[in-house]
């Protein structure tokens, strides 16, 4: 690989990471889409990882926090991080780092969508539960959010 090719790859990775955190797999996918051969950029990307310029842990925490603030539950966040190629350990650590109160988050999401009132109608409560399940909350969070307490 020529010095010119190395500079192009380094610049591409640097531009990506300057905008926001990216997972390792996400950068690989984007560089492949640009038509760069894997064997050319994988070593350079490993150098970025070794120098802690690229970090899956930082990406996972950043992404998890953003999704939490959007009202997503832990199940959705874990699945989202898996799609970006973040391993199970990093995903778990990211959820621990953001120090989220999933019960209150579920209740806030429910109130924003359906209001503060306790629903006595079975069908309406099921609709609320399905919505929270769709958002990625676990059953105990959902039960807390739709309870009359």
C-alpha cells in the first residue's frame, strides 16, 4: 500500500470519528462501501483502536445514552448496539454507565403518550403495555408504568 493510500484511509477514519463515535464494525462497513479493500484499512483501524482513538465502549455508552434520552428501553438499546457490532460485555457496561432508572423512564414514556391517568379499561391498558413493550422495556418496567400507584 502506498503512502498516499494510507493517508486517504487515515483521513476517512479521522473524519468519521471527528463527527461522532463509531463502532469498529460500523467503520469497517463504511470503508467497504467506499470501495476500500479490507486488507488495506484493517491494520490502520487497529492502530486507531490501540491508540484509543476508536473505542467500542465509548460508542456504546454514547449510543445507549442517546437512546435512553429518546425514551427507549434496555431491550431496544441492547439490540441496537448488537446491530452496530458491539459485544455483549460492552453493551452491558454501557447500560450500567448511563445509570438509568428504567422504571421511571417507562412511566415517563407512558405519561407522554397516554397521559397521567390510570386506565381501568382492559383494552386500553393492553395498548399501553404493547406500546411500552415495543419501546423495549421489560415486563417489570411496564407493570410499574401502568400501575395505579
